[in-house]
C-alpha cells in the first residue's frame, strides 16, 4: 500500500495513493513529500526509491534481513533503521517489526512490511492537522515517528509490568502452578529483547539529538533529546522489572522448598512412629521365652497395647515440640 502526503509550493496540502501522483510530485522542486510504503513488492520499492536516489542496497535492507537499529548517512539523505510494534499491542501481542525511514531535505520515505500503530497515528495527525505536523518540514514528521515509537515502547513495558504483577501474585499462592516458570521465562526473554532494541534505538537517536544529522533542523534537537531520555527511562524501567522478576522466581522457589520441607517433616513423623512399633513387632515375632508367650491369647493384646502406647507417646512428644 502506498500513501503520499505532499506540501505544495503554494502552501497547500495534498494526499494521494497513486504512483503517477508520486512521480509528478517528486519532480516539483519545491514540494515536500512523505511517502509511506506498507508491504511493498520489490519493483514498487525500487521504483519509488529511484525517484530520490536511494541506493538499491539500502532498499534491499528494508525488506530482507534482521538488521540492528542503526543510522546511515548518504550524500543527500539519511537512513534510520528502527523497530516498532504492530497495532494490537494492548491485546498482549509482542512482535517487534522493522521500519526503515529515509529522510532527505524535502522527502521522507518510510518502508515497513507490517501495519504499525505509530505510522497510523502520524497519518491521522497529517490528515487532521497538516499544517501543524507537515507544514514545518519532513524532519518534524521524522520526529513524530521516532517519538511515537518511544511511546509505544513505554506502553509495552507497562503491559509487561502488569503481567509481571500477576505472576508475582501467583508466586505467593499456596497452589503450585506448573506453567509458572514457563511464563516467567517467556516474560524474561521479552524484557531482554525490548531492552536490547530500546537501547539500540537510543543510540540511533543520540547523533540526531546532538545535531550531527544534516537533514534535521537544529530546532528539533531538544525534542530528539527528550526522545533519547524517554528511551533511557524505558531501559531503566526494564532493569527494575528484571529485579522484580527475579524476586517472583525466588518466591516460587521458596514456596517449593517450604512445600518440600512440610512433606519431609510429615514423612519423618510417620517413619519415627512406625520404626519403634516395627521393632517391637519384629522382636515379638522371634518367640523368645522372656516375652509374653505367644501361646497365650492375652499376650497379643499386651504387645499390641505396648506398641500403641509407644506410638501415642511419640505423637504426644512431637506435638509438645510443635513438630506436628
């Protein structure tokens, strides 16, 4: 899908979705363009990229491979390789998606294979208030995209924190959950991946915040600095969540240890009661003359009573020591 927003030389704004319109607008020297390509095929991507002298290798990276977030400077544009999240994050979907953004002096080209909520939000803003979001130049649109991604990162971390709170509550319950450690490990992997991507994306924004990008107005340096700080807060928040995750895991292991200790204590009490009783029964079965004669009917009840007395005495002793 192709979407094009254009600011014309006379200050008016146009919205198109056709290749012919993009080709016409690209030849007008004073027009500013934002072209968004969602799930483009190779021919469309190469054709649009050729209008702005984008190298074929950079366009190839937009579709293939799992590149790290990075910033590459070319002769007349800059490439930002970013990662965002598709729409539906509030429903618990976690799947980072690649977004390539080419920014020149009068054009912004965004390429992504999946629908991204950040791009949808910027499109909506441009449709409603084109002068506010597009009238100052394409670099403000670049900031809107990057800032929107940082906001989505913060939203994702809040969702992961909610899941962690639920797991932490489950770690205090008396019933052992076989899926607990599996879910905890999955959450830990997600936190590590988000932290890795957020830290890398922060490094991408840092040169822009320092004014080292030729195609971003110096007036936006402060805004990009805020984005960098926002990503730093996301990384620090994830570090805190990892500590809480380790605490939930320790709580679960402590619960297992307590359950095992209770089981061992119960088995030990039973073994302690049965052992002397078994000893008496074993000796009585030897038919020694010093024991009550086995030929007498009352001898069985005497030995049985002695065994019951020993068991009762041991149970009373254990209860006095609060072992049971």
